[in-house]
C-alpha cells in the first residue's frame, strides 16, 4: 500500500465515523419522540396486559405499584417522571451493588485460604531440598498467614490457613532449615567484597518477594515469642540473614530496635546473640548506620544502669563489654561519641559545683553517672588509638572533679570506684594520673583515726554502694572496709 492509498483509506474511515455519529444523533432524537408517544398509550397497554396476562399484571401490582399509577401529563411532568425513573434506577443499582457486596462478603467468608496439610508440607520440603524458589515463596506466604493468625494481626495474604500448632511449628521449621540454603544457592555471598549488597546479584529479583516475607515475619516472631530457647534459634537465623536485612532500610531500622531491646532486657544468652547480629549489621553498613546503632545502644545502657546490685552487676558488665566492642570498630565515630558524652558528664558536674543544690548533687552522685565514667574509661583503655588520646585528659579531669565534689567520708565508696577506673585507664594508656593523694586522704581522715564503736556487723562491701549511712561511719566494719580498698588502690 502506497501513501495515497493509505491517506484515502484514512479519509474513508473518518467519513464512516462521521456517518455513524450522525446516525447516533438521529436515533437519540427518535428515542425522545418515542418516549413522549409512549406516555399517552401507557394506560391502554396496561389494560391490554391485564386481559392477556392477568398473573403478570398481579405481579406488577404487588411489586411495582408506581408503574401502574403512571399518568399521561405535560412534558415538564414527563421530564420529572424521567428524573424519578433515573433515581429509581440508581436505587436499583445501589441495591444490586449492596447485593453484590453481600455476595462478595459471603464469598470471602467461604474462601479463607487453603488449609495447610501434612502432604503439602512434605511436598514443599521435597522441592526446597532442590532449592525451588516457587516452593520457597509458598512456604514464606504460609508463614505470613500463620504469624498473622497467631498474633491476631490482619494480613494482606490469605492464601493459606494454619489450623494446628503442629503445622505452625512445621512451617517455621521449614523456613529456618531450608530458607538460608535456598538463598545461598540463588544469591551466594560475594567472596571478594563481603560488604556488597545481596540486591546487586542478578538473581535478586527472583527471591526478593519471599525474602521480604521471611525477614518481616521472623522479626515479628521475635516480638511475640516468650520461649527463650526458640528465641535464641530465631536470633541465630536472623544473624545469618543480616546481609539480606541491609537491602531493606526501613525494615533494618525496625530490626535494630528489636535487637537493642533484647540486648538490654533479656537473659545473657539472648543478649549475646542479639549483640552478634548488631555487630554484624554495623560492619556491613556505613558509618552513618554505625553511628545510630552506637547511640541507641549507649542510651539503652544508661537507661538500664540506674541501680546496681549483686544480681544486676553482671548484666551491666556484659553491656559495657559489648559497647567497648562496638566502639572499637571505628575510632573516628567513637571519638565523636566520646566528645559529646564526656562533655555532657562535665556539664552536669559544673552545674553541681556552681549551684551546690541537692538536685544537682544527685545528678552526679548516682549509678548512671558512675557507670558512664566507668564505660568511657574502659573504652579509652581498650581502644588504644591516637585518635582517642585527646579524650583522656577531659575524662580524667571530670573524674577527679566528681571525687572532689563532696569529699566527705560518707562518699568514700564512690571515691574508691573512681580511683579504680583511673588506675585501669593509667595502666592501659601509660598516662600519669595523680591517684596517690586521693588514697592517702582516706588514711588521714578523722573517721579512721577515731576509736570505733563496738559492733558485730561484717566489714562493709563497697562494690554495690556509693555512700554509707551516718551510723556506719564510726564502726569497725567501715574502717576495715576502707583499709581493704586502700591497698589495691595504691599498688595497682
């Protein structure tokens, strides 16, 4: 076909379209004329209908009385009638829509997803052993349905229904047993650059949807489960899946919140597993992410170190060890944190020295403040780096100021704690810190020079207290406790 034929064909088609539109306009006019004619003969038709088909006429009379009461009046009234007829049609349409919604609701009630059976689970397991992505997708969707049913949370996925506890446990077991092997088969970890994201792999589009379901529901399970043994297993699986979590930034933030909460409020085993996952995430991510993780962990540490007892002391030490490990990952970020938080400690101390009020003294003489000094002394002692050396001097000056704030015998336990921190810092950094005068002042104290009152109590342990009561000052137990702490302070 040449260009002339093409143009002539196009013109012919346009003419046909114009003709069709003209015919449609004429047909509309004829319909309007016919509608006016039908109004006058409507009664005759109804009368004829009553003679020919009386049963149908009775049906209209019972169900559509308005149709029988139709009258032939002016064109204006006809137009009103047409409007009412349109409204009736709309009402009928609404009724049909309502019926349709009721039918759809009944249909949704009838369809609640396939029930997960033992045969279905066996079939999935066979396919997962062959690293089947479709089977992995089906199992993760079944896991999403199971978790939503267990937690009573609405879920967009309703493909499956998990009726029993056995099926639920079996679905979780399949995800934990074969999920990582399927992902490692299709999206293996890069050997040269381990920090490369899994989303850069060419097979990522195949597994992205099931991976997202798996990661989301595992994180949901960690919030819902209370069994410590199962929780440890889930956290270990999450630790293996950290390279996939980093591909979803929003989900990663939620995961960090969950892991930090478990790290500061659970048992020792759960704390350690949660910390391993946090550390691995910090290594895989950028410095900005490490900064946010460090900040969240530090604030959680401060919030959970208000009180110290023989029971809580090991947990606080564990949190300090974890924080020291995190701060050792990047000394530049650690310097920024140390500068801010050591300065914050110094500001509280200066406020107490200037105002000299009970509230300002209590802001310094508490376990949170003391544990923060201990933490930063440990960080600067263990993270040996030229980057962190400028923080030693302000930390030492702040610690000495805490000792000098209220230098009374009642606060000798706090003095011994601070002396221990400074000894540790001086030993690891070779810094010259004047500690001996702080110890010798205790030996020259009148509380130790006076003859003690007779008492049968045991020597006071300063490990979990910051001050002693007035009744304990002139007892032999207090004097013996001070002497036991003086010798280690001088010779360490």
